[in-house]
């Protein structure tokens, strides 16, 4: 045990003593804050898109669409380009000329979008020409506004007065969501926070586990290249070296997490002190911290052991990447189902995937907010830790063979190390 702890301390200090480690830890949250701040600044400082509106339906839709275009988080500026849109027949050709940059408005402006309303007044259609095909917010606002306005025209044509139409809209039914899981009966945003936290936990676990496993992989490869592993094997057993390295890398990962939580606490807590208490209540009252610790321990041990063993059989990081490629593809599966695991935790496919050990820590963390049955929590944990124990047993037998092997990865050498029938020096 003392040798394992000595190796763990050595592994931990080897990372935390470097300037690059602290720079990467500090720059990560600062980078995320910078992205959030500057992305919002970019959205606020971006010039509004220039939009031309033309109504050929005869339903007085221009005013309604103008209000809709000028509203919202990305309002558009309404401009009048000129006589090229005198009729609906010329609208398509005119839109192509203006949006291709061949023609500008009388004021020298370049249009970003052109909305053309066609058809009968009670059943209009909207042709939206735009430079930015990925800008869907403007299309949604114009579509909703045109739909409401066309409905008003149809109701007026059916004989309803404007006052009656307004009264009819005011009679729309009010829908309130209730749940026995809500403290007040009525579902509010606070009741949905555990699901959001569950997804966040799954993503954080995925990032932390792979970060720690990557640290182990590079450490083992570097020490194998420098023949340090061979020296260590003369004074400690392969299981002791593996355990020490895994424990040391876990401490490095925990240090990074502690720094990030501290930075986040000071950043958001200084603006809203009550937020810290709310987050603490969320994680402790709903038991989310238990799920986080349980599945972090199991998931970390599972992947750290695997990455450590792979590193022992590889001479260079490039060679390791070829072996990790299929594994990384496999690890994209839980990321694809993370949100669904929080919103549809009882889906049969998600429940089945939760029992597959490589996916268990991530999907069960995301499902934690739904309060999965205790038998599923215990069962998946047993399967996960059982798989990890088997993996540790197999890896312990193969690690020494890999550490003493030379040359490229050889499957025969790997299988010989697992079965204990031979070593390759």
C-alpha cells in the first residue's frame, strides 16, 4: 500500500508542479466565460439585417409583418429598395438581383432578406428570400405573424367584427402543468432544474473521465519511452504501479474540478449569493451528488484502467491514437442520448443502454434526476464495478508484459500477457 501511495504522490506532483497544468486549468473557465460574454456582445453589436417587405395578397399584411420583423432578439430593419418590385411577376427576379449583390437600394444598401406575400387575402403564402439560410428566427417570427393575421382576415370575412375577433383570442384556454413531484403542485422552472443538472453531470463526468484517462495514457507512454516503467517494475509490482498511477491521476482530476468549482462559485456567487445555496440544495436534496460520486468512481476506474493498459503497449502517442479511435467512436453514443436520458429516462432503449458498462456512468448520471428505481441503481453499479474489477485483473496481468515489450502493438503479445503464458522483453 505504501508503494502505491508513493507512486500516486509522485504522479500527482509531476502534474501539479508544472506551470502548464495551472495555466490550462485557469484558462478553461476563463475561456468559457469569454466565449459567453463575447458571443453575447457579438449578437448585440451585429448590424440588424435589412429586410424588404412586399404584400401582393391585398390583406394589409405589411404592417403586421413589419412589427414582427422589428421585434425579437435579432430585430430586422425595414427598407424600400426601389421600383424593381412593382408587381409580383418581377418579385422573384428582383429578389435574385438584390440578394446576389448585383443591385443595391437607392441609398446604397445591400439587402439581407426579402419577404414577398402572395395569394388570396384569406389564404396567403410567404416567399422569404435571404442571404443567411441559417437564420431561422426571422422566418419563424414572420410565419407566426402571417398565420395570425391570415386567421383574422378569414374570421372577418366570415362576419366577425374586429372586437369579436379580439374577444375570441382572449378566450384561448390556459394550460397549467401539474405534477405530484412538484412541491407546490404546479410545475415551475425549479422543478425542471434537476433534469438540467443531470445532463450537466453526465457531460461533466464524460469530460473528467476522459481527461483523467488521457493524462494516464500520456504518462504511461512517456515513462515507457524513457524506460522508467522498467525501473519501477524492479521495486513495485504491476498492480501497485497501475493503482498508484490511477490514484494520482484521479487526484489531478479532482484538483482541476475543485479549481473550476471555486472559480464558478466566485464568479456567479458574487453576483447572486443565493445561487450557491440553491445549487447546493439541488445536488444534496435530490441526491445528485451521490450519483455523481458513485458513477464518477466507477467510470473513472473503468476507463483509467483501459487507457493505462493501452499506454503500456504503445511506443508513441500516435500508435495509441490508432487503438483509441474505435473506443472514442463508441464513447460518442452516450453523448447522443444524454438529453434523452433526462427527458425520457424510462425509454426501453435508454434503460437497456444503462446496463452496458461503457455507457453506464454517463447515462445513469443523466437519468439521476428522474429518480430511477433503486434496483436499477444497485444493479447497474454492480455490473459497472464488476466489469471494472475484471478489467483490473486482466490489465494487471497484461501491464507488466506491455511495459517490458518493445516495438509496435502486437495482439499475440497482448493475449500472452493476459493469459500469463509469456512476456516479450
